[in-house]
C-alpha cells in the first residue's frame, strides 16, 4: 500500500502543473533556435536572417541612390528612407544576434506578465494555488472512488472487510494529499463523505455509497479535456516560435517599401498570440478560483471550460486585440516618421 501512496504522491508533485510549466518546457527549444544553438545541425534562424539580409542590402543600395538624388536636387533626405534601413542592418548584424535577442526579450515580457497573472490574487485566492487544489480534488475523488467501487459487488463479511480496507486506504490518501496540499478542507470532506457512506452501507443503507460515485466514463472525459488544454498551451508556444522565426523576413520585407508596416504586422501577430496565452491563464485561473470557493460539487463544468471554452475565448479575444495593436502601432510609427521628417526638413 505504501508503494502506491508514494507513487501517487510523485504524480501529484510532478503532474499538477500550472500553465507556466509549458513555457519552461519550451525554453530549450527557444534557446536552440534563437540563442546560437541548432537543430539537426542547421541554424534555422540563421537561414532566415540570410534571406532578410538580402532584402536589406538591396534596400540600403536603393536608399543611398535616392538620398544622393535628393541631395543633388537640394532636398533634405527622407527620414524613413535613410534611418529605417540603418536600423534594420544593425538588427541583422552578427547573424541577427540583436534581432534574436529582441525576439527572446519579447517572449520574456509575455511570460513575465503571464506569470504575474497566474500568481495574482482574485477574491483572496491565489490563482495558481486554486488550480492546483482543484486538480487535487478531482484526483482524490477519483482515487477514493476506485478504492470503494469494488466493494459494491460484495456481500457479507467480504464487503465489510473491503470497506474497512478502503477506509484505511482513504486515511493514507488523506495523509499523502495533506503532505502536498497542506490542511485543505476538501481532503477531509471527500474522505469523510465516503467513510460515513461506508458506515451507512454496513448498517443496511446500501444506496448511501452508490450516490457518491461518478460515471465510469467521466475520468476519461476529464483526461481528454485536460489534454486539450495542454495541447492548446503547447500550440501557442509552437506558433510563437514560428512567428519568431519569420522576424528576419518581416524586417527585410519592411525595407522593400521603405516603411514599417510589415515589421509592425509581425509585432502585432507575435503579441496577439502572447495575449492569447495571457488571457488563457487568466480565464482558467478565474475559473479555478470560482470552483475552489464554491466547492467541487460538479467538476465537469471546469474541465469543459479549460479544455474547450477557455481556448476559444482567449484566441478570439487575442485576435481582436491584435487588430487594435496593429492599428495603434501603425499610427504611432506613421506619426513618428512624419514628425521626424518634418523636423529634418525645417532644419534643412
């Protein structure tokens, strides 16, 4: 029995993860791609930088020719034609080191905000702790059910012996869960409800125990829904990597028209998926807080929420926010370019 308790404790300690663990699991991949590492012997980001540099070189040559033409005509050089290519060439220098660090820095900002959301306090409940406790309640409920379920088909002394062993196992589970979750009230509530029902069964009230069991298929459904949650988290990380790898192309493409819309579009796309990650953390944290405060009467709604509803809602909200960010950043860039060009023209 102690072996199973120890193994289950390890599952609790290693398996109940907040959404931040997904980002940590992807850290090595991010570092391999953007911090000088490689995958299968080829530096993918370096290849993207080479293509972006080709755009940059062509753009700088054209910018030089246009600047020379303006100076011959006694005109002040256009600010966006001169400055933006120089900025881009600086970002591309040293195999795109500065650009890669920029991408990693942006991801770090998003992860920092995501961490703050996950550890913030809503209505006196810490979100990451609420999520952990709710996961513990589901695990304990299902484990205790498994311990008592086999007793239902027995009769007489065999059933009494089975119920006693299940009660003893419940006490061991209470100690094991207590070591992980502390003096949480829900541990005692679950264990006591089954113990009291077991006593009622031995006194002749058989239905008291049956009413505590959830359908056999319910744990499978929960597993699928929580797997969908993890899949969504990993999908966000994978998509952000793909967007990060296209940074050199966006920067080089922005030079073709001597403007910033392409790069600003890249930034808005990157931040959109970052917002999806933040919104998702906030949604599941708030749901866990509500479920913890209300008690685990029906965990099905929570599993459905984090597995299906939260991904859809967070993605939809992030998509709308992305358009707002793109519009705001485009307006800011246009204003800054126009203002700087106007100042240069006046001085000239």
